[in-house]
C-alpha cells in the first residue's frame, strides 16, 4: 500500500484572520483566539472527507520543485502567501484516486458560497510512504479562471464562513448526478463562466445554467425567459418588491441574451438604474448562486 499527500494549490484565495462580531472577548482572549487561528492556518482547517485547507509550506515548495514528465512549468507560480487543499490517502493503485473530484467539489462550494475568483486547476500526488517524491499530477479545465496566475487575492474566506463551506461541500458530495442531471449541467455552466473574459459570454453561460435548474430539459420555446424569471423570483424573493426586482433583472437578461446570440445590438441594461454589463452580469450571477444553493437540498 502506498500513501500519498494530495495537494491542490488555491489561486485568488486568502483566509482572513480577524475577529468579527466578538465584542464579548477581552483583549487577552481575543489575542489568544487570533494566535490559535494563526496556528490553524499552518496546521490546517478540517473541511470534509479528510480534506484540510492550510497555508502552503516549505515542504510543499520542495515537493513541487522538480517537474515530472508531461507536467507544465508550474512551481514558479507558487507563492508563500497562498493556501492549498490537502488530503492524505492510502491506496494500492494511484490511478484509482477520487481525491480530484473531492478537491474540485470544494472549489465549487467556495464559488457557490460567495463571489470571488478562486481557482484550483492543478492537483498533485506526492508519494510519502517511500522515498518522498512528486509522482503524478492532473489538471481540471473547469476550475481555471480567465485571470489564473495573474489576479490579486479577491476571494476572502473568513473563519466564520467555515461551517457554511462545510455544509455546501457536504451537500455537493451527496448529490447523485446520474439522477440530478439538471444540477450537473447547471454546475458545469456556472464553472465555465469563470473561464470567460467577456461578460456577454458569462451571461450566456449563466442563463443556460438557469434553464438547467428551472426547465430541466423541457422545451419552453420563446416563453422560457418568462418562466425562469417568474420561477426564480418566487424562489428568492421574500416579498413582492424583491420578487419583482428579480423578475425584472432576469427578463432583461434574457432580452440581452437573445440580442447577443442573434447578433443584434442592445442598449445598456436598465432596471432600477442603468448598469454597465459587468455589474449587471454580476447581479445575474448572484441570483444563480442563490438559486443553486436553495436547490441543493
């Protein structure tokens, strides 16, 4: 039996070690808690399925310093300030590993929890039971972002977010995608949008994801935009005003989408004000994120 350390470096990601809403603590208690959290950042914070998130270590740099055949030049992109997902596994056949899927599902959970350009395209398998060496690696296109290796840290995970992250990760892990193909398609389009640089392309991906969630393969013809706008507004809106806001945004999004795919011009989107496309698409992404989380149950 061989034992491996499986690590997935996270780009565009940081963990924020500050106290939020803890006015109940004395100065000494606050200092002690911050020190404990700082130690956890080094040792690792438990998520699910034996996976920890921790700050990258000197050992990780050493393990990834020597490229293996077919591996892209990668080690130079690593930074002492970045974080990694880590899982230790023991198995006879390294090719039977399911760690890839677990790692990528956690990144999906991060993206579903809140907006941010977090990515983790590469998963490395370091043999630790014999002579320590990097034995293999894999790459996931769906986890790439358009700015991979160049964007600043934009995804901030707070310690207070950890329980929610675990909950979303557990829900994703429990999904039988053979039975819930609509969620599978919605996830793929949601992930694909992270690869796009053009907000128009992102909008198309998000609306295909909406169709997968709310139409489930049904052919709704020209009325599909209205069906999705109404269904999503009732799912997300807590009152009539909120429902109307969601409905107007999605109705406008479908109108713009139709112009894009048919090569027509469109005006800047206007709902309660005039929006630039990146800001407008970000609102649509937020509705998709919230809808998907509600439909995970």
